[in-house]
C-alpha cells in the first residue's frame, strides 16, 4: 500500500508506544510498574473539573471562536502578564487541542521545504516528526552533559547554516528536567534575534519547578528588546493535571496568531468547548489554582529528591541529570551494555520483560544510551521500581 510523502517517514510516538505496551502487559495479568507515561498521576483539581461539567450541564457544547472563547484568551493573557511583568495581548493567544497542536500550528505555519530547524537535544520525541510533516529538516543540537545537555550559542554556531529558520527549546525539559536560567534564555534569544531565526519555546512544564518559588524562567520574562521572532507554547495539561482535557495554547505576535488561527480553522475548528470552560477556571481562579499548583508541586519536588537519593543509594556511579523541573529522571545505562544488550532500547525491553518496569529508551529523545523515568507516581511505586532495576543490574553484573 502506498502512502503520501507527508507520512511515509512518520513514526508513532515512542513514549505512547511504550506506555501502550505496558498497559497491554498489565491487562494480561503481568505485574507492571509503568513509569513511561508523561502525565501527572493526580486527578484534575475539583474546581476545574466542576467548571467543565457545569459547562456541559448548561449547554455550553457548541462551536467556539477558532482561537478560543474570549474569556479564556483574556485569562491566559493575564496569567502571562503576571509571569512576565508586562501586559500581554489576548489577541496573541490561540487556544489549541493540547500543546501538541500548538506546536503543529507553529511549525507548519513557519517552516517548509528547504528550511532547517535546530532542535535542542535531548528533545521531546514529537519535535522532529512535526518538522518532517512540514517538509522541513530537523537538526539535532546537543549541549554538554556537564551543562545538563542545555544548548548554548556556541553549540548552535556549530549547526547553523543559511537554511536555518528556527530553534526549538523545551524548558523545563522533557526528558532531562533541565531548566534554562534567565541568562541562558537571554543568550539564546539574542542569538536567534541577531540571525532572524524563530525561537519556539515549549514551556508546558514551567509551573513544575523544584528550585524556587513560583514558575521556572521563561522567554516572556526577558527584558524588552531581547526577543526577536518567537512563539511561546504552553497549556494546562501538565501543571493542572488536565492531560485528557486537551488544552494548549500559543502566544505570539498578533499577525502570526492570525495564521495559526486560519490553519486551525481547517483542522480542528476549536478546542473542545467544555474543556475550554474548565481551563478558564484553571487560569482565572488564581487562589484555587495557586493551592492546587503548590500541592502538586510539593509532591513532585519530594519525588525528585527521592529518585535522586535512590540513584545514589541503589545505582551508585550511574550518570544522571538532577531534574530542576518537570517530573522525569534521565540516566545513562551505557555501563550496563554487553555483547547482547547494545542500546537503551534493548535494555528497556529486557527490563520490561524480566522485571516488569516500563521506562522510555533514549532513542525517543535523540540518544539511545540514556533512558527516561517518569516519577509521576506514588513514592512506594517509585521505590519498588528502583529495587527491581537494581536487582536487574546486579544480576546482570554477576552473570558477566
């Protein structure tokens, strides 16, 4: 069967594939610990869920304006204003069916055949494939491990060409948990501005920040004049435990948002109406939102400390990135390779089959010698997973 060039190189999401296999094995009766999923393990806060169900009861189930209900766009702009310290225009907001569609809108609108897009690596698995859908070319750029893999202008200089049209960064980062400081963001923004390169900053995990009060640094907080052409990608999925509600958004110059909205009008029309009213509560009811964010944030910070301690205690000497944000641990398994196991993909497969622990191999993120563990699970589940991993590693070492 022949398919179009639009999808012939497209691969299924690696993270979803691992999670699906883990769920299948669990349904068959296997004792599986699934630490592959990229979503919080908390329920959506009650005040948000009630706003969504109230919208259904009140008949708010019809089409909305493509860019989102006006009240939600205003609430998002106000939240962005609070974060940046200056007024943000509601007309710069386009509400999307999850942050994945926000990324698609931006990439498909801004890039095309012959364009190269630099992707800070390790990267979220979907970035390169979305770039390929736009018929552009993704160019992976790795920062140094000593810098938690964060890219610098010097790293970008090694990959920039006359065809470079964009740079995609993710902060806090999935899969590493690394967070760009304000100074680091400033340096990247200036590099892009000087070259007329679009800066796409995916900040979906910005409110899951372990190193201080409030949110992690973001591009809209940079000094006026620092940014050139840019797009912010964000949403409600991670911070408010709303993954299934599918609410994301972009913020950009209003001329750009008109193009995003035109594209979206031909694809999904609008994000689900009840979901938009649920998100309106999340962004507008600041006191309730603050309590929910603080509660989940404290749990994630505690789990971050737990996984780092368990790495030191049970897997001493194994390189890992200490996550400053998000809810992932990225660690290197190259030291466990042997004649039969020569990649993280093989190592993860063996771990799942023999120990019942599902992790995502680094091939999904650009480096198949590392793996990603989600610590969006109860403490006891995380501890049991580490015990199984430790058992597998020490059993393998004794067999050699």
